[in-house]
């Protein structure tokens, strides 16, 4: 009777909220509305201090930047054409220095200048911890990506490597796992940049649209990997009722990424990579892989229970770290 | 150099955020975008436990209801035609009972069923205190209300009485100021209802639109009185550069409202009344006053410094209670 949110966990909470939300909107990264005969995408994300960001490893301007990137990444993973506008709900303790707020807005501004969209309004209030609630609105392009549109026979493709943001966080927080290890400077620099200034996969989406083979339907299953690569694939499996098969040799490791279980784990579960994770016909996948340099084929979809296995048949369990436990 | 948000206060914070926000959007209750050749209104509100609501006096379903009413009241105060959709960012501590969340969503659902608009999506996360960040989108009707559109010579009109919500709060929290006083049952019942289930002034807006005298321009200065009647009038004065003159006998007191300084103060500064506060030509005002029974003429606007005076010339100071201090 008196279940708490922690006891339920995020997936069950979302399940129970389904009756309150217009049909079909809770399964995807964004909602879709059609106010005036044209489709708009709308997405709300909440970023909470201590859960989605730490002021120890993330400057205020990087928090602002990331808030925008997170949100636009969801819009990209649904097929946004043009980002229109953003509203910002800001909550912060009364003793927060003004400079922190200004820097956070500066970070948002820089991201919007690069990716499109105007900050048009919002609200602010004091509260016990810092928090940004961002709503972004964009127009829908020709390809509406849905988590539920994966099909058996599809190829699984990502728009880029995974794990870099997690490595960046480890470097910034002086995690002995990485400080005790000789890593190439180029890899370290890239990882820190990926963590501090992640990019939403808007360019990947544009390329994906452009390289659709002629005569083929506009059908791609898709989501973004903000909560980790495996979490993204699991969402595709659950929403589409398909099974994903991955190849250990084809994990989307970054260039110069070390080998080993621990590093593979960061690649699969690190999170905050903000890449597209796509399930699509082989022919379209091939066209995309040829055109978009950082993209990778990582596996296939087949009929079966909604789970992820290696090509050996062994089931892959998702490791959920505390960082991605939202309740 | 190291000013905190508390030192600045809400007005100065908003002033400093202006350079980050698209021109003209921070002065009004809502933002306006024109994505597809038609105007949309968009509004984000954050409701924080302990600041905007107390779980002692407000049930979860009333919190949900109020979150919607607050937001739609802002849309009404900008001239919404049809409420399209809502997204909800929910933050709550891990130990929050599921029942609280379900009831909050139930309250939102009931309000949306009555006032229009669909809940289409959102986000949820744990956090140290309960919080709802709501974004509502609607289409703009023929009359765009702006805080900056008041003019000298206008009549000041409200769509209904003020102070009831504050009285309701006092009754619910057993404030000795009201428990020691004989109050009519009808007034008490109405006050509690106003506090628990406030109504956005959508009907008042529709009537206002309908009774515009023929040939007159669509020009009304307006806002809502969510932060109190005087705060609303002050915003009209500041944004329009006019002076407001009020008549003590014409304060918009509710039926059977007691006389006295303390009661007048609740009427002027109680807050959360969610009525329209309008500055408009006399002819239009008269038509509205005749057609909309609860509406009241409370004063006039004149050229002068942006402040509020009694008709005696004495300046009226706004009393800001802790409840409406957002920083």
C-alpha cells in the first residue's frame, strides 16, 4: 500500500504514469503535438544537482551547456528538423552566487548559438538544491524516430563511440582507475571534452535522413544513449518487442580505447554519450555507415524476447550504476 | 563580486537574465513563438514544496490541480485561445509514497479535463524536495495581453474578488486571526475552495474578447494576480511606465468580506487569486463590467512615475510576505 518511489524504480514509475499521459508519448524521448497542421516535438528534462551533475566536476557554464545538449539530444533522437525554442525553470538555494546562475545561462546561450533555438522564457525560484528544468520545442522533419519501430532483421547502428563521457568524468574526479593508467593524451582530451561539452547528434540525424535509399519507407527505430548504450538498446527491445544481438568485437569503442572488461563496461554502460542508437534496414544502415564517419554497426535485431544477448547467445545484463538510478 | 540570489531578489535576478532571453519575453507572463505562421504561447512554472505549496495544508491532488491552474492562469493573462498541451517535470525524494505522485497526477488530470489541454510527456527524478516544473502551450486568440500595454486614461479592472485564497490558507492552517473571528460559513467555504482548487481566468478572458466595442483596437494591458493584486498592478505600472490610482472603497473585496486594515491587506497582497488584472479603455471596461458579474473597476491609470497611489495621492507600499519571496 505505501510503496515509495525508491521501491518502485524509474521504469515502474513511468509505467504507472502511463494512464495520465496521452497515448504513445511516454515510450519515446519526446512528445509530439500537431497544433496547426504541422508536427512539433516537445521535450522536458530535469537536471538535478548531485544526480545529473556535480558542481565538483562540472562548472556552471558546462551545466548549462549540458542541460541544452541533453534536451536537444532527445529531440534529435525523435527526428527534429529545426529547434525552435527553449524555456528554463531554474531552482537554486538562496545563498547561490549570482555568478553561478549567470555562467549557467552563458553555457546555455553558447549551446543554443551552436545548435539552434532561442531561450524565450521560464521561471525561477529558490529551493534546497540546484536544478534546471528545460523544455525544448522543435519542428519534426521527414523521419520520426520511435523506440517502438525496430524490427527483426534490422541492423543496430550507433552514430559514434561510447564511453568517452564516463572516462572524462573519471579523469575529472581523479578516479584511481584512470590516474594509475597510462592513457594517450588525445584520448584523455577528447574524453574530458565529451563530458564537459557533449554534442547532441543533430548532424548524425541530418545525414541519416539524407542517405535513405530511394523508395524505402521512412522507418527507423531510434533513441539516444544518454543513459548508456545498453539502456538505449534495452529501450528499443522493450518498446519494439525484439531481441538485440551484439558482437563483442564490434562494441563502439573510441579510438585508442583500452581493452578489458572494465573498459567494455564503460563503453556499454558509461552513459551521457548522446549518440543516436538506431535499428534500421541493412541497406539504409550501409548507406549511413559509409557517409557518417563516426557511425558503427554494432549488432542486429531478431525476433525473440526483449533482451540483449551476445552473438554467442549469452545474455547481457545491464549494469546500472548509482549515477543513472534516478530514484 | 559574490552577490547571492537572496541579496539580489527576484526582480533584479530577472533583470539580469534579460540579456539571455529573446527580446520582450521576460516582461510578460508567457513567451510567444511563431513556428508555423501562427502564434503559440508557452509558459513554464516551477512549484517548489515549502515555497509554493505546503504538504501540511495542500493535498497531493490539490498540488497537481494548482500547478495546472497557475500555469493556465499565465496563459489566460496573455490571451490564450486554446490550451494545447502540458509537460511535467516531477522531482521528489526517494522516500515519497507512490500514492502522493499518483494523486498529484490525478489532480492535474482533473484540472486539464475541465480547462483543456493534454498531458503529453515530461521527466521525473529524485531530489531533496518535491517540485513540479510545468510547461504549458496554447494558441493565441485575437487579444494579446501585455503588461506593457497599459496607458494613461485606462480603467483598472479585475475579473474577480481578491484575498479569498489567502483567507482559505489561514483557515486551513488554523491561523488565530481567523479562528478567533466569527466568519460567515459561505465565505469560509468559498475561501477554502479558492485556495484548494483555484480556477484560471479563462472564462473572463473569453468574455473580455467578446465584449470589445466595435472599431476599437485590440489593446489591453494585462497580467494575472497570482503573486497578489498589488504585485500585479505594480508590474503593469513598471512595464507600461504609468501610475496606478486606487480607490479604497473600490477594493475588490469578496461578498461578506470583513472590513479592517488586516483584511484589506489580504485583499491587496494575499496572492494566488488567479484573476485577470486589466488596464483598458473606459468603454471596453464598461462593456466587460456589465457582462462579467464578478468583475470590478478598482482604479485608473495616469501618466506619472510607475507607482501605486490612493486617490488621495498617498503612495501604497506593497507588503511582500515570506510566501511570495521567491529568493
